[in-house]
C-alpha cells in the first residue's frame, strides 16, 4: 500500500482514482455524462458530498488513510445502487478494504509520517 511505503503522492493518485470511479458510477446511474467527469458538476449534493469527504487534505498518513476510507465508502455506496452487478462490486471492494486495513495494522508507519 502506497501510504505504508511512504509514497504520499502515489497514494493520493490512487485515492483520487477511487473517488473518480464513484463519481463516474453516479453519473452513469443518474444519466449524466460519465466520461472525464463531464457530468459530475450536475450531480445532486447528496451524491457529491461523500466524494468531497474523500478529498486528500494533507499528505500525512492519518489523513491519507481517512481519505482512502471515505473514497472506498463513496464507491461502495454507488456500487450498492448498481442493481444486479452490486454483489460482484461489493465483494471486490470489501476485499480491497480488508486487505488495505490489514496491511495498515501489520505495518509500522514509514519514518516521517
């Protein structure tokens, strides 16, 4: 996990990617343009608020873990609205989240975090 390897910019990149996918799913679900987030600014506030919570506000370990957790939760919320593919997406996200948090618990923070 980038956070545990002391690679904050790479971690921010991947956290943003998770958040971007949540926005893309929301756009698709609500009939907005999903490509390149073109419809993201037309999404309702109750849809975008969880994604705003997933913004990385600082490059320290605790903040990056917080933002990653929020990004995963935003993506899980959108996955829950996907109908028949929900179970498949939920299982994959659950595995990702479990593996990420297990790695965090097993790895001491990188120096300087």
